[in-house]
C-alpha cells in the first residue's frame, strides 16, 4: 500500500535523496531536449536521402515541436490529475517507441508523422520534471535546483547537434533516433527514487481547451511553412490562417469560462509570470534560428562532415553548461530583471549581430565560435531566471500547469521561430537562386527545383553541363548564406523585444516566498491572508467560474513502493 505524506514532509527528506531525484528529472529533461536539436546535424543527410524540399525539412523539425508545444498544457493537467510520476513514465515509453519507429522511416511523410509522436511523448515528460522538482525542493533550494535543471536542458539542446553528427557519420541518419533508448532506460531505472505527486484539487481535464489550442498551433505553423511555396493567397493557406485565428479565440474563451482551465488566466495577473513567459517566447527566436541553420551551414556550405559540424557548436554547449549553474547562484544577488534584460543583449548584440555581419562561405571558425559562446552565455542567463521567476509566482499546487505553461511558451517560441525564420530564409534563398541561375542558361524547370532547397541539388546537378556546374554550386551556397544572415538580422528584433519586456515587467529582486492564491487573488505566502485556512483557488474565480476548496494540504506526495524515499 502506498503511503501518503503532506508536502511539508518533503523538507524532512534527506538532501542527498532530493539531489538524486533531481538527477533523474534532469536526465529526462535532457533526453527530450536532445531530440529537439539532434535532428539539426542529421537534417542534411535526411534531405539527401529523401530528396526533401525546404518545406518538408522544416516539418521534420517542427512536427516534433508543434505536437510537443500543443499538448504541453494538457500534459501538465494530466500529471496534476493522475500523478506526475505516472505521466513521466508513460511519456518516456511513448518517446522511445516513436524514436525507434522513425529510425525505420521509408519516406519523408512517415518520418514527419513519427516525429509528431515523439513530440507527444516529450510533451508528457517535460511538465512533470519541473512540477516534481517544485514539489520536492523547498523554496530556499529551488533556485539552485532549477539552475541545474536548466543546465540539463541547455546541455541537451547544445549537445544534440554534436551527438547527431557523430551518429550520422558512424551509423547513418537513422542512428540519431536510436540514441534515446539507452538514456531512457537509465532514467526509467531511476524512477524508483522519484515520489508520486499530484494536485490535491482533483483537477478536471480541459479537453476542449487542449483541442482548440493544439489546432490553433498546428494551423498557424502549417500556414507559415507552406505559405512560401503555395503563396499567401492560396485558399488552403488563407483557410489555415482562418482556422488558427478562430481556434485561438475559442481557446481563450474556453479558458476564461471553464472551471479548471489548462491556462489559468490568473497566472497573468502576476507581472513577473507574464514578463518571464513573453521574454522566453521571444528569446527562442534568437536561439533556435542559430541552432537550426548553423549545422546546415557547416555541412552544406563549408563541406564539413556531420560530426565536424556538431563539434563546431560546442562553444555554445560549453558556455551553457558552465554558466547556467553560476547564473543560478548569482540570481538572488543580481535579480531577474538584470538577467532578463542583459541576456537578450548578449544574444542579439553579441551572437546575432556578429553572425549577420561576418558570416560568409569562408568565414574563419574562431569568429563563428565566438558568436556561439555569446549565445550560450545569454541562454545560461535567461533560462534559470525565467523558470525560477515564473514558478515562484504561482502556487505549488498548480505546479503542473505552471510548468506546462512555462515550457509551452518556450516550445511555442521555438516552433514559430523555425517556421517563421525558416520560411523567411526559404524565400530569400529561392529569390537568390532564381536570380543567380537564370543568367547561366539553366533550364527553367531545373532552376525551380534548385530554388526549393539546397538539399534538392543532387536531383539536378548530375544533369547539368560541367561548364555551369561550378558557378551553379557557388550560387546555391551564396544564396543559402545570405538567407542565414537575413534570419540573424530578423532574430535581433525579437531579442530586443525580449530585453524590453524583461526590463518593464520582471521585478528587480527575486521572489523569496512562494505565491499563493486566496479567493482567486494572488497572495504572498506568509501574509495574513495566506495564513487563513481557506482553500486555494485555481484562479478560475477571477473569470467568474466557481472556486475549489481543497484541504489544507496543497500537494500530496506518494512514495512508490521500495523507493525508500523519506
């Protein structure tokens, strides 16, 4: 029989056991984030294997992120309702099975569907890691724990391209989809140490909100990616934008009226929560543009192997690993406003500005490596600060939903970054290729194929006369580099927005106590109102819906049998 222990009793658990739990949570987080970027160095090989257009290659990356981001809110609610540890294990299992299936993809469409299933597994995993962390660690230790958690996320994102490159060179592109299996096995073995936790508020599932939110996200990403090729006036594209707008409006209406919304609007009464989410959304445009295009630059433009291109992203990975824990320790002294203002300045003014000026076919690596290091430092400043600020501004009992919102903001930013920047880059590339190849006397049909993406070159180059082959290759490389430079300049604008939002909305000092709600209103823990025995609201009362009145315990922790927790 499983014992039930109040949340307060977690303070009595040994510090060592809490850090073991953190190791398991960080490993699970790292695995999912690794798979989000491991595809980047494998993408050139996948493009060649399936002769993909630029739109298809964008979908290989975004199918994962769309489903991942679209289902995060529902996944957080599932963890609150049925148990976060259960959902963590289920998500890990789905993730591994989907990864193995993708490794056997017979064509591009099968791969895109499989990547979506990977996103489903990842969506179930990520919210649980942060909500369990919030339940297990007391407020005074949580900043350091979140710093390590964020460092694991950065590690996975930054090392993904290197791991992917090595596997592509040793095994082939399918190798990148086998790597989750051994890591997942270690994480699953460590689940015995993780306590079960769930919301005491008997959370209902907001299925209509999940459906409308996911439809809105899929529709907008589809319209952006496919709009470049089909044209913005195409009925399918216009219809997709219409579906996205209608679904988004319906989602907001549902969230304002339902008893227990996936996205409690009361969260956004807190300026620090809103500032963290908006800032995180925009900073992802700066990060994901580089993570998506630089491996392709190294391979398709500078002619490097997949493993070499992954290795050249290492300054970003090392900077994030080194500086994320340091910045987490400095957060109480410097404050979140300092971090969230200067991180985008390092991103935009350091990395993106540098790339937008110096990136060329023969740019020396030391200059590119310097920009990568700047990008890693900015990420190390931003991720712990946004996560800690957002999670401290909501009640622990709603940690699952807050974790899901936190990660959904990040994933939505990353997904739209790839869709918007990728579509923008595809348009620049297509224009450059068309104008550059037409004077060479290449057939119009061949030019149209080459304009769809640099990965389509192998379809056409064998048919070209040797006298124009060299100039045509140069046009493709120059057009691709120009497209990347323009996306970097585009990203600077979003980094600037992120910095302004951080300065205006995020407090100067770190919140020292966990926020609680009473009667649908935010109340600082330790205040007279927070000390009253009334139940914690889920925030729906602020929208006119009925409140919940759970028992005095905000979170139930359950020890799995034979775990020895406590």
